[in-house]
C-alpha cells in the first residue's frame, strides 16, 4: 500500500507491503543504516527513531502506521546545535565504545532534553531505557547530564 | 612526561559512530545479494532420516542440506594448536544435538522469501532422544552419547561418558597439607548459563570475486582464523580467501570462534555464485552460543596465622552440544585459580561434559569471573573464621611481584614484574570506609547495607617464552606516506574498548606524529600479518607492542634519510624526533644544533629523489602475559523484603601499568562492573525439559542491567596504581577482562556483609535472597 | 513426516490487509464486517510483537491511530475521562491524573521504558489483558468504567468485570474500547498507593504490582480497595483482604491479620521471572508496608 511520510525533512512516498516494519523500510529501502537491528522485539532501543519528535522503537512499527507523520534519525540532525552539543559531550566524555547503541541513545537524549525532561540524574535514568552492554551507562549519563544541566541554565 | 600517552583524546571512530555512518556487517550490501536463512533443529537430541526440501526448491531459492557440504568435522575456534583442537561440528548436520543446531539453509533475494522457504522444508526423524541437560546425568554410565566419535587434531577418538575433554594436575601433597592445616573449608559453587548479549547480532556477508576468490565480511574477533577455517573446510587456498575487518558491535568473547553462520554463508555463496548475507535475529544469536556453566568444588586449608597450605579444585564444565573451547578453559580455570593465591599444594580434577544445550564459548574472562567469585568468597569465609582482616589475608597470600604467574593455563607462565595490588587495596579501603564496616549480625531493619571486597586479575594476552598449546602472536604494517602522515594496518579488532586508538597513541609517542595524522587503514587478511584474535585482553599489550616496534623501525629509517638530507656528517644516532606544538607536526632535530627538519619535508624529498618508501612489517610474539590486577570495593543495599539489591558505591581499582587511554580505562571498569552486576543478579538462560529455551529466547526474559541498575557517576570511583610493566609498550598492560573479573566476588561479599548470607549459586535472584532470609528467620 | 516447527526464529509477520479508518464510525463498520478475523492496532507495542511470535493468526488489522477523537484526558469534576488512544506517556505527563489518580500516574511512569510509553495506549494495555497489565491495578481500585462501541451501540463495562482470563476480555469481537472513566470522589478523602516490583529497577514486566485506594476516617477503614497484577490469571481485587479491613479500626495487628488473607485472593504462578512462593511472600510484605504507610498519612 501507498505510504507517505516525512523522513529527515524529505517527503517520502513508497509502495510497501502492509506487513513491512518501519525498520526494514528505513534500512533496506531508504538505506538509513544508523537505525540498528538489535533485537526486533522492542526491548533494546537500538532501532529508536523520533516519530513526531518522540522516541519510539521502529522495529515495532508497521510502516503504514507512520503515514502522514514525521520521522527523524541521526542523519537528519546533522546541523542541529543541540545534537552537535550532545555528540561533542559524548565524545569528550568517552561515552562511545562499540557504537551500536549510540544513535538510538543520542536520539532519545536529544528528544528528552528538548522536552526538558532531564531535571535530575534520576530523570536521566527514567527516560534513557536503551540497552548498552559496553559502557555500563556511567559515561553516557555524565555526557547527557552535562548537556541537559547546561541547557537548563 | 608523555606527549600523547595518558592524555584524554578523541577516539578516531567517534564521529562515524555518533553520526550513524559507521557500518557493521549487517549494514553492508552487495549488488545481487541473496539473504540466507538457516533451518534450525526444533529438537535437542535427534537423528534425521530425511530432509525434503522440494517445496523450497520449487520456490526458486538456493537450498543446502548436509549432503551438499563436505562432511569434515571442525572446531570453530583455531586459537589452540592443532593437536589439542577437538572437532565435533559440521557445517550442516543430520544429527542435531541442541535446539537450534543448523540442519539446512537457503538463500533467496529477500528475507521474506528465504523464511518462507525455510518453513516449507520437511524433516523426517529417525529417532528423537530425551535431551540431557545436566552434565552429571550425562556422565552417568548408560547415558546416551551425544557424540560417539570426535576428532582430536587428526585422530578420531571415542567419547567416554559424554566427556568432551579432561585435565588433571597435581603439585605437592594436598592431603598432607590438609592434615597440617588448622582449618579446612570445602564449598560447592554453581553458575548460571549466561549470554553475551553483545548489541550486534552476528552477521556475515560473503561475496564471490572473479577468479574464484571469496571476500568475506564477518562479525569476528579474528579475520585470520576466519580465513583459515573457511579455507580448511572448503579446501580453498588461503590466497583465494580474503576476510575484511569491519567494526563489531561489542563481542565479549562471542566471536573468538568463527561463527556457525560463516561457513553456511560461504557454502550458499559457492553454490549460488552470488553474494550471500546472513544476519541472525536476536533469538538465533542466543541459540548460537552462550557461556559455560561451571560446577566447582573447592577445598582449601590454612594455618591459624592465615598462611594457605593447600587446595583441591574440582571443575565440571557444562559445554553444551558442541565444543568451542572447553579444553583450554579447563587449563585457564586452573591457571586463574593457581595465580590468585599461593596455595603451595594443589590438586585439580576437571572434566568438560557435553549436554544438549546451546554450545558454550568464552565470555569475558574465560572462567576468571567464575573462579575469582568462588575463590574470593572462600577467602572471605576464611578471613572470618580466622578472625583476620580480609585485606591482610589477601596481602599475605596473593601471587604478586617476582612470583611465577600462570596466566592462561599450565603452558603459559611468566614472572610478574609489575604489581599494584597493595597500593589499590590501601587507597580503596580508605575511600570505601572499610574500617567502618560492621558485622552482618548487627544489621537490622528492612534495608541493610554491606561492604564487600574482592581482588583479581587477568592476563594481558597469552604470550610466553615457550610455545605451548596456545597460538598467540600478532603483527602490523606501518608506512610513512609521501607527506609525512602514516598508514597503520593491523588485523587486530577493536570491540569498542578503544584498543586501536591506544596503538595510534603509541605510534604517535614514538614518532611525534599526532594521532590525527596516523591513519587506521582498512585491514583485511591479505594485507596484514597474522593476528590470532583480539581476546585475552591482548589488544593493547601485544598489539600495542607490535605497533611500537614498527614505529621504532620506521624511526630509524627516517633518521637514515635525515642524515642524507642534512649533508654534514652526522651520526644518525644523534637524531631525535618529536611533536612540535607550534608547527603541529613531527620534526626531526639534533640537540645542541640548529638542525631541524619537518618529517613531512623528509617524506617529500624521499619521494622526489626516488629513495623509496619507509615502512615496517612486524610479526611479534609476546614473551610474557603479565597480569593486570584489579580490586573492587562495593557497597550494596539489600531490601530484605523483596530481595532486591542496589549498588550504593563502587571503588574500582586497576593496575594496568601505564595508562594509555584514561577514558577507556574508566569505560572498561564501568562496563565490567555492569556485566558483573548482571552476572550476579539476573543473567541466566533457562531450559525447559525438552531442551528449548524458556521464554523462547526472547530477551524480555534475559535481563541485562539498564541505567537504573547502576550507581550515579559520582558514586563510581576509579583509582589506578602507579606501576610500569617493563614488557609492555610504554609500560602498559591490558584491562578488558580484568575490569570485570573480581567484581562478582566483591558484590557477593557485600551481600554477605549486609545480610549474613552467602550464596553459592548464581544468579542470586531476589527469590533466593528472600528464601534464605526466611529460612533463617530474619524476616517473617 | 514431522512438520518443521518454527521454534525460536520467528520474525516474519503474516500477510495482512491493513485498514486505516478516519472516523470512529468507519472503524466500527469495518470491525462489524471483519469481526473475529481482525484485530485493532493502536500503538502496536504488544500486538506487533505477538504477530511476530505468532501468538495470533490475523488477516486484517484495523489501525485506529488516526482517530484523534479518542485521544483526550478530560476532568469533569466527578470523573476523569481518558480516551482509549491516550498514550501511557501522556497519562504520565498529565497533571490531572497526577492529582486525582496518582497511582495511575505512577504506573504510567514505571511502564516499560520511554520509547514504549510513547506508543502504548491505555486502551491497548487493557485490551491486551496481560495479567501484568500495568494500568489495571490502579484502574481496578478506582473502579473505573470502560466504555465500548460497536455498530450495535455503546456499552459500559465496569473494569472489575472486564478481565476474563489471560489475554481475554469481556469485549465482543465487534467492539472497540473507546474510553476509560475514573470516578473521582473527593469526599471522603481517598489515599492512594502503588508499587511495582520487577527484577531490575526499570524497563520491566512486573513480578507483582499493587495498587491501593483507602478511605480512612476516625481511625477506621471506611472503605478500601486493593488490586494486584501478575498475581493471578487476570489483574485482581483482593476481596478477602478488603472485606476484612472494611469497618475495622486501623491498627498494625489488624493490618497484619488482613494481609494474611491475601492467599485466598491470588493465584500466582512460578515462571522464569519468579516463583509463586516468592510472589506471594513479597506481595504480603509490600501490602502490609503500603497499608501501614497509608494510615500514617503518606501515599507511595
């Protein structure tokens, strides 16, 4: 069926089977590889995208569900000042190891900071549910909090 | 002191990783690519009579059954020498021995079609057996044999009582030692069966090239062993197989062996003549491999004054349905045990046993977290019995500087030259408030806190002066470009910990070329010297030393060329090279003179004057595998009503010699602690009676720690020791595994200090804690 | 010949016909025609997983996410009406819910993790009817009323009669859940408490969860409602405990005696997450603690 949506600022129109998941549409048809297949069961968050500005797991979305909606991945945030701040903070704080979970975490953190959800370190833990196996989360928490607390000032 | 080493720096792949442009294997595509999928056995123990793939063939897909593949058994892990490589695996099998064993495979233009084809294949079974899920039952006389005959090296051997391998060792007289001991403690320990849960599910892409060559991209810790195994199974010369190194999404040991999907993809590729990609779902990944289950019986004897007299260690390893590396693990388990403390007299009896479960492979530490948990639990008990301070007891008995250290088993021995244990224990005890600990009997109320300590180590690689049963050498190529920048090519893999950035820093330190101008080149088997595998925490220690040697060779050649340029008669030994802060590049100079030439100029002149390329080709075997010592002090809080535990504060101490990447040292400790937390409390793959994974292998029920389970950044303190390892590049040692090894013991000892209960079976679930407390009447 | 069973390797979604009605009437008409063959797709966080693991065999999906008329939180004074398509995160963010149904807010706060909360809906959580449904215990103690719609008209089902079994509800195949209404009774003042216990500290399916609404006046339990999740084939009210407490003077011994009655209200199972003994033991301990805290004037 015909699906129209906005991806990183571009209008997309595709004819897809109705049972195609958004992650497959993004990765296989549109070659957006930053969205990762980590579990395809909505558990790990590596496939996170922003749907109308909110983080959701693209592996659990059928592509027709995003008809008429706005999808953003890290490719679409390239020039964004807050995103660049976050990336810099991640890099400076050593919060990147194997990198598989990184795009999903960056998107989640970006959306949360924009909505002013990180009011304390507890909040960081509450909204950052993505799984990471390498870092133990501590440098990620630090990197995110540095930006969030800086932005709030 | 150093220009680059020890300074915090930006890792080279940081931008590709944060921008999402970095490509893992499953992100790669090739024109005309087919997607492969594997038919997996629904039964844990069965013999197949017939496979009917006619429906799949009618769908027009490429189909492979066991009859299409050379029936050569192999072991996917080629780190051990040939003579002790046990082979019981086939690319596809008619004798599945666990739920998930690969029976057939298809490749089709789309994943959807491939899956439909898989589902259309019909299997007729000759016999279905009752699965054996307990290694002790497997060893009982009369138990059906999971494998009857396997190959060891080039010989066929009969399997007795489902024992995959055995290893025994005796030193001294243990029985006499126990008789002479004032106290003898014996305990049994059992672990769960953990899964690596590396975020990247394993994948492979195999591409046929003109001329009969194959190019392979695989999730692997060893491109060279991948190449060699493929060559061995399919009888293709190594010169016709090229394995390209690609980034991997974490590993933790899950890709030390060549993964089962690689030869399957190669076979599909050979049959179809097209590129084939196979990528596991998460459930397939959990069925592909998980960790060993360890059953220990440990008995230790000591004198009243705390001196250890002897130890007996019995180790039963549950290896699952196929051997990946149990035999060397029997050796390393002993090695870890023996190198923790001076037992003086030892008896070791061990067996690796087959069961109808997912094949076990190394998981970060390769037995060390398990052994160190058990040993540190017993040392804690011993200290309490003898009324000696636990720290004093450790210091009195541990294997430290100047002593012989076993490292990775009986054939890998060296003398310890750097040892930061006393320093770490001293610093750590102050930071955690060790003296303020109270006995568990004094703790009341719903929430109880406890402080625990454990120490441990891991080797830096598996090198040694003599060649034993383990292959361990590495190499690299370093060349100077025509503009003074460098290309560095190595087969060593970075799992994420930043190993290759450490190499670059080492090169920069020797040559004064800033890290930004050292290129980490695309590496593949055809343009790199052999590297056995990035495991055993050898990346920085062995790989970094190879890089350093290459840089030294390049440096001496640069000085030769500099001498030609300078004209005045100058002894090449007078030259020095350093990084110039102002010019932001390397310059060659002579002290006390005005001689000063930028490296870029030397390179340009050499090019213009036809002098030749400066480069180095290094193949290097470390003569030592020095221990990196780590120490954990952990404070936990136990909710005695729910049995849930949370971390209050962690002091993680590491002796890694010279710190090359301080950020990455901390990162390893954070990650190691998180993994240890999961190992202690939640991680276990559970089997139904029919051999299937409970919960269908969904990770909904394989819980790894999330951010909410970890302490805040302020509550996790990292301390390092001021040591220098003379055999390591610039004094550095590894850390990847040492970062985790003792943490489980520390957490377990903290639980004891909180509630006065010790647990001898992992994971320590809330269920078990509450049950134990109720039995003791601690809670109603 | 034995049929190959796709054991743990499922991921291929079934072929489906996908409908996206723009109005509720359209949706109801569709559902009326397709009935048993169709399932309603809202957030999809449960349904898409269930389709992947072949828990259901479905040929038609009716995506109701365009029906914005079902997305609202309205405070009408004597009750709060929540549209079925309201997301769990919207419920967690709502100041109305925070004030008038704090246990529902807490359940929403602790629901899975943020990505899931953004898609999951309250209607979906109820219709999926997992025994562990997070929104159920708070709604049970509020004695919420579920409104359904079909081509035959509307129906009100009290939440206490909504759950029939694991993944089974009182919904007819032609019905869509459209609203959940929470009666808010300011007098007498109610106290609320909620606790969710998982194996980790976040991102969890509950091992047990407890919601309490209590009206305490003149040192007596005037009225009390207790609901538990993950402790029975459906989320349940602890009727024996309630009956015992109602009308009794508040005291620690009364509470202790009451909590013991929990055993007859629940039927926990042992599974890969926890054993039945553990679940029962911990539920009792937590329930007692929550009641004690409630009577002291605090909530949870």
